[in-house]
């Protein structure tokens, strides 16, 4: 009933985030998490969706009660995964009449309940979606009403369904779907003909003029015409059949039933004309075409055209024999295997979720020509989807196994690289260098402390030497003057030496602040280098310890995981082969059933030919006897 979800269109409405809005329901982080979850849900990526739902739910549970939007969507997610019991618990935990969840969340849950045939719960969810705050997205309103009307109809609550139908837009395709479901229920309950006829007329009048609308148009007319035939309203059935197009999948059965309805009115030529159109327009292996092959000679037999009827039966026999020969060729298991293997190859790159929408597009091989009816069966499509799931699971497991092998290879390379580069020796050299720098730093620190207590602080070695020389000059000159009589006056020399000594001391004191600053800066730079080297040594030591501990037991864990993956792959391949065999069996059973049906038609045509020849022979014998 429901059209595929267009994820890109819907996420735009769901993820409307204003990063400047950080209060209340407009919390930016909460809205981002909400949009992230809805994105994965809409593309049917349930693996990522579960993780996103947990993050979103944890954020909302800080200040929200359990009856919240995340709980409603959790129920929808569990239903999508087939966990119906857990989904039912989540459904009642969310509250069947809560208004804390958004209309969109109830809408998605209603779709899930409807797909499972839980009409009452689908009705409750649809009503909540239409009444919830925040309100339902505008693009989902009509579909939600369609879910509500269809759920009410399938519960045989026709009056309630018709009342809800009045709230829908007449021209919407969802309104047409809702009316179609209501028509089906009214036909099954033999509802009043006038109301039913009025509803049918409204349905086909308001349907949109597109491919989907045309298909629903023909479908409604087909069931309406068949219902009219069952109630002996041939003229009404003709009216419905005449309004059908030749452009939908319902056109072929429409032409077949139209011919039978005309035949019931003794309009033989018109009936044959419809069946001829059917045989010309559609594949000869279509079930309606096969049935019409015998309908034409049967009609000719009714009008007394024995010769034409025999020719038509012979023609039908030849076609059925040819079809049986072609069918026997493709019924070979090798052909069926090739058909399904080609389907697997075509869907090899298809992902999960929304990328699986083309699973029913089977390869155009000879088998597909005979298996048209099988491809339309939901059970067969479901088996194809399961085989695709198994294929994807196998690819994921093989990818994980490949990743584990890469980790194992990387581990070996890292171990060898660490051993070849001699990291332990490099660590020892770094530790020795750090000790040397530490000694220099401590020595410089001791010197700074000593300089603070020295008389001539921060003087160089040359300056200390000059001071000592100048200090000893005057005493030495005085001593010499006592030892021997000087030939000249030494007082000026003594005064000159004293002045030189004062100038030297003044220079030392003058340069002391700058030298103190330079020495202190050198000390702190050396200390910073020492500390940086210490950090490097510690990080290197930690890295070596962690590198050593990280691969301890890792090869064993990788081997254990590889063994587990091998077991899972073996089990998966067994399931995959079983699913493949089931598809082959279903295809073979369908082709066998088709062969049985063709044999029945062949037997009928041959019996009819024999009967017609016998009747002709008896009439001839009677005519000969009468002449005698």
C-alpha cells in the first residue's frame, strides 16, 4: 500500500537545527541527535540507527519522562528488526495516548504496525500522530490519514472510516489508497450498492494522472467489475472494464475478465476481440494469456463454428506444445541456478536499507520469461531479500576477517621495526644525556646561590685575576721601598694603581645587574631543556612499555576472533546455501505448477478436438444413414 520513503526529502524537515537556539525543545545538540537518528532510520540503516537512538535517548532522559519520542521510535525500530515482543513493551512504555512525542515518530510507528497487520495499534498510533505536539510534518499528514482510514476499514468499522475519510484531500494519492481499502471491505461485507458505486466513482475521478494513479485507477475498476460480475450486474461490469487502460499490470486480467463477462451476455465476437487484444499485447506465458488461448476456441464452439473452433483448438495446442518444450528447457536446475546467481551478482554492491529497493529486478534470462507470476509473489521477494541479507552479512564478516589479518600483519611489522631500531639503547642514551644536563643545571644553580653571597658578584675569571693583581701591587711596592732605597717617588704610582683598582671594581658593580639577568636566563633555559628532555625520556619509556604490553596477548585475541569468524562464516554459508536452495525449489515448484497447468490446457484442447471430430463424424454417419 505504502510508497517508498524518500529519505532526503523527509530529513530536511526533521533536521531543522538553529545553533543559536539552545533552550528548551530547541536545544541544538538534542535536535542534531534527533536528526541523526531519523536519517539512519529513514535509509533503513538499523545498525547505525540503534547507536544514534541510544545517544539521543540518553540525552533526553536527563529531563524527560519515559513517555518520550525516543521511546516511540525505539518501538518502531524494534518492529523494523522483527522484534515484535520487545516493540510491544516499548509501545506501552511510551503510552498509547501520550503527547510528549512528535507526530512524525507516531507516524513511523503507525506504518510499522500497519505493515504487520496490527490494525488497532496502527489506528492508535495514527490518531496520536495527528494530535501530537510537535505537529506532524505536512508531507506526512495525508499518508497518516490513509493509515487511519485503512486501519478502521480493516477492522470493519466502515462508518468511522468514512468519517475519517472526509478529513482527507480528494486529489491525494493517499486518499485514493484509503478509498481502495474501504472499497475492498465494503465489497466483502456486501455493503449497499449505491454507497459503494458512489465511492468507486469518487475514487477513480479524483485520482492523480500519473503512473501510480493510473495503476490504482485500473486496480479499483478491476475489483469493482469483478464484484459486479459476481452480483450479476453485467452492464455495470462492462462500464468498469471499459474505463480501464492498457498501461498497467491490471490490464491483462481486466481484458480476460471483460471477455468472460461479454461471453456471459452472448456477445461472442466482442469477447473474442478482447482476448485477441490480450494475446497480442502481453507475453504468451502470462496466466491471463494462457487462459485466453482456450477461451477463444470455446467461444467459437458455442456459436456453432465447428471448423473455426477446431482450427483454433489446433492452434492453441501447437502453442501450448511449443510453450511446454521451451519450459522444459529452462526447468533444468542449471538454468535456475544461473538465474539466481546472476541476480546475486547484480545485487553484490547493493547495501542495506534503501539500496535494496531493486531486489525484485531479476536478470532478463529465459527463466524470467516463465516466472513472471513468481516474481510478483511477496513470499518469493521476501526470500530474495533474505538471501541478500545473508550475502551482505557474509561480506561484512569477510571484511572483518580481512581487517583482523591486516592488524596481525601490522603488529608483526611494528614489533620488527621496534627491535631493528634499538629503541631501548636510544632510551638509555637519552637517560644519560638527561643526567648530564641535570648535573649542569644543579651546578649552575649552586653558582647562582654562591654569587649572591660573593663580594664581587658575577665577575669573570679574568676580572678576578685583575682584581687580585691590582690588590697585590701596592703592598709589593711598599715592601720594595722598605727593602731598598727607591730612586724616584713611588707615591704617584701607588695612587695610580689604587685608581685602576677602583675603576675595575666599579665596572664589575656596574655590569652586575645585566650579568645577573643573563646568568638567570641561561639557568632557566637550561632547566627548561632539562625538563623537556625528562618529558621525552618519560614518554619514550611509557611508549616502550605500552608498545610491549599492547601486543602481549594481541595475536592470541586476533586468532580467537578469526576462529570465531570462521565458525560464523561456515554457519552463514550453510544458511546462505539453504536459502539459495529454497529459492531454487520455489522456482522449480512454480515452473512445475506452470507445466501442470499447460498440460491441463493441452489435455482440454485435445479433448475438445477429439470431441469436435467425434461430433462431426457422428453427424456425417447420421447423414449417410439418412440417405440410405
